[in-house]
C-alpha cells in the first residue's frame, strides 16, 4: 500500500460497524469491504452500511466518484453470508433471509443507477454478492488474479444480485454455461461475460487511483491504458514486474489475457441452447471434448431444482431490464428459502463441508415443469416460451 493510501483516515459509517470502512481521497469516496477473514462476505451489517454511505456519497458534492475495494489479499468479496441465512431458514425465521435479500438487492439497484462514476476494483475472489456490488458499477476492472463466479447452484440457490442480466446477454451460450456450472472464470472471461470492462495488472491499483484523483470521470479504457503503461519493464529483466527476478509478477497479465470461454464457444454454444436442462447435460455428455464432459458431470452434481429454475430465470432475464431482473430475484428468493435444497446445499458446502449434498431430486429429469413455475409463483403452462 502506498504512502498516500496509508495517510487516509478510514472510518465506519456513522451509526454502523467496521464491516465496511470509508475514506475521502481527494474527489474520491473510497469504500473498503472490511471482513478479510471471511473474504469480505456481505453480512446484513455490511449491506446496511453500504446502503447508508453510498447514498451519502451520492449526495455529497465534494465526492465526484466512488471506488470500492476489498480488505486483505484474497479478493473483493466472496458473496453473501449464506451460513447466517441458512441459520435463519433452519431456525424458522425465513423472513430474516428474505429481508436480507431485499436489502442486498436494494444496494445493487442503487449501484446500477448510481449518479456518479462507480469504480470497482475486482481483484482476487469476486463471487455472488461480490458481483452485485461491483458488476453493476460504471467502471469494472479485473486483474490476472480475478476469480469471478456465480456459484449459487452449488448451494441449492440461484445466481441472484441481478447477475442473470449479464449472463443472459453474454455471447452465445457462455452465460448459460457459467450459470449452470457455477464454476469460476478469470478476468478475461469476466470481460467477455459483460461483468467487467478491462483486464489490468493487479499491481496497478495505486496508478489507477492516482489517475482517478486527476480525472474522476476516467473510463475503463483510459484507466487500463494508465495501468498498462505503468507496468513496463522498469528493471530491464524482461518480466515487467520490477523485482529483477526475471519471473512474471503482479504486473504481468499476458498469461490471463485470453478468454477461456471464447476458446470453448464451439461446444458451449452447441450444447447449452434451449430450455431443457436435462437435454443440455445429455448433449454435453455426447461431446468428445473433455471440458464438455466435465461440465456435464459438474451440472449433474448441482441441485437439480436450482439448475432447472436457474435456466428458466436466465431465459426470462434476456428480455428484462436490470430492475426487472432484481425484481425477479426478489420473487425467487423466498421460494428457494422454502426449498430443502438451500439448507442442505449450504450445510454440505459451508457448514459440515462434506461436499456430499443430498438433493431432493435424484437428477434433472425428476424436476417437473410445475415445480419450476411454482418458484415464480405460477401454475399451469405459463412461463418462458421456448426459443427456436
């Protein structure tokens, strides 16, 4: 951290705890998610703090742009505090989980419509709720360390926080692959998915901040140019990291500049079309590519209910605004809270960590159309019209 950064005064929002800290840095309102031991997971206190202070920054004439980052070395944010949400559901207090999601989505909505530049430093782990507080911003910067994911199908939930708006608009069926597998992707893939704007070196953060202090309205292209220009071979060893060891370091992005999803588009686009999740898995299993076979096994191990409802929600999101997708998320949350796969998925992944969830359905073929529609509060044959 630079001398300038150390000189800033970081404080909690008035009336809120230290889960999120804030500082004024010239024209910048700085936001630091501050639960590093939990990779800055968003508990209710974090959400309430963000809602308060982001509104303050929006109304403060001396703040020209907002920048969000994560404390610690592991990443921006690992997502929502789903262990606490599970405790609420299991304890018969499902309304607490529903209130949390409503508050979280309100913050995402605020960011999506933010009246000032909102710059997200998406270094390291950016998952679930972390996507919500970053991807909806106006300038989204990822690095060679970024691991972005919407992993909710792993825990019997669905990609929420408005994430399906991006995934439904990704090239081909790349977004469908990410939504149904829950697998993490790198920075270049985040850009392909529309969840980020530019891939920059992780060692360039202070250069980016300096550029923003000079021009708070700088866009992603301008900031990427500054970041890349500052990542030259200052020590003459050819690696660009400035430490003289000849090895790529934290200013090297060449190894992560290519999109893996783009490389695999032929089989992804061929397999993930349509509205039948079981048919998607069957097509994946028929492909010769080992990556397609792996994707089939991955999806088959996720919550069948989650995968089926996620696919339906993804297709519907393709014709929705961000606001409408967040409204759909608000509708779906209570349905998932009532479904046993959510409590079981969180148990297996995060509580007991045995990674052996016992889902209600044996496989995707057992999830009925009526069950999928019920998650949307619908009955009968209503719902998304299959695309041809």
